[in-house]
C-alpha cells in the first residue's frame, strides 16, 4: 500500500530509481535526547540506487488544520536523524540518508497550512536568511482529489481515497469489488483484514451512525451486505447527509442571524444617536434664533444622516448672528435638502 501511495501520488523523476522490492518498515519509535517518545510515526525505508531513502509518513487525521505542521515535521525528522546517528545507520561517507516527509490528511476542510518552514518564519534582515531552518513536506489532501486526478489501475491507496470521498453506497460497492479482486492473494491477508476492520469499525459507522451493522469478518461479507441492503442504506445514507446539511444550515443561519442582529443593533444605535443630536440642535436653534428658525430647520435635519454634517450645523449656531444668516448657510451647504 505504501508502494501504491508513492507510485500513484509522488510525480517526481527520482522515483524511477527506487527499488520497491527493498521497501521495509523500520521502528516507529525513536527517542530524543530529552526522552520524549514518538510511537505513532510510520517510517519506511527503500533502496534508492546504492543508498537508503527514508520515507517518513505522518498520518494526520485531525479534523482541523495544524498551521505549524511544518515545524512538527522539522522536529520529527530531527528525531529520526538523531536515532540514525546513534544507531550508526549512515551512508558509507558518514552522510545522513535523505528523508521524504509525507503528511496524509483526510479532514473535510481543505488544508491551508504552509508546507515549508520558511513560510512560518518572520522576515528578517538578509544577513539572517541563510540561518533559517529549511524543510518541506509532501501534502496528500485526500478530499481534494477528484476522480480524474486519482491514479487508475490496481492502486490500493487510490482505492482508500475513493472510499473516503464516496458519496453513496453504490460508489463503495464499486471500490470494494476492485479491492476484493486485488487483495485475493494470500500475501495480502493482513491488508485485507485491515481494510475489513476499518470498514466495519470506522468507515460504515461514520456514514450510517444510526444503523445497526451486522458483524462481518471479511471484505467479501461487507460487499455482500451492501449488495443485500443497498436500496435501504442508500436512503439512510442520503437522510444522514440531509440531516448533516440541515444542521450545517442551522449553524450557518444562527451565525448569519447573529451578524445581522449585530448590524441591526448598530444601525438602531446610530439612529438613536442621530435623533438625540437633531433634538439637541433644534433646542439650541430655538433658544438662540427663536421658534420660527427651529421649525424651518427641522425638515432639513431629518434629511441629514451623517454626524459630520450635524456637527457643521452646530458650529453655525455659534458663529451666525441671526436666524436668517444661519438658515442661509444651511441651505447653501446642503442644497439637496
């Protein structure tokens, strides 16, 4: 499966020099100098010409994106190199072997984090740039692969991607038929069992959370179970999708409602503030220039929606010597009124 992952999704020329008959898994546990364990890493090595190439697979199954994944990968690769140095597993010239870090992500939202450490470091004077840590990882974002982008043929890794991106039971049936054919040889027994366990414990319960699933022991039984109940389960599958869509719609509606409420509240507050300002101006005009001037100003104030224009009117109340002069300024400044 690791071979299929690399052949199908690493589109680089150097891969043609890899001898996949030497592919083997190495210890996924290595300890740093401060005794922190890394038990969940998956590390493989394969011959690349005369040397070993280490393939560091980090399976990232979080629903959220880690913006500092590049730093995590930098640390993990450093720990791996420390373990190789201690174990004297170096190239003949004492050099460290190359490492291909791979992040396999199956979250729903697209991966947005930088894939290299340089993008995470604050810009500094040019003299310090050569000292920046440099590391890049290969991102495989399962959900972003459309059907035309996936490799064709008997590629087990692509089959996994198709299962996770499937929209209805009929899609699952098609992939299962192919997997049963590809993995029928005894040498694939462990991989076939792994797929069966994943299907019945992870994949199907996530797609059909309210359905009581019968116990199955093999992928052929999963395939037969889907074929027997495909019509019923297709309807339930769609209902689950509908419920999820409704729930997302409700959450979005709540968020939109909150935002609209905030905007409406802000508008109402602004309207009240303008009303207070207009009333104050009318009182000042009445006190300084009399009732007639205040009555003439009232309809002009109603047309003013900007606090800046009301402030100008307030200044004229102080600087003008008569009601006629004041109203003349108002009409001249705001002719559209």
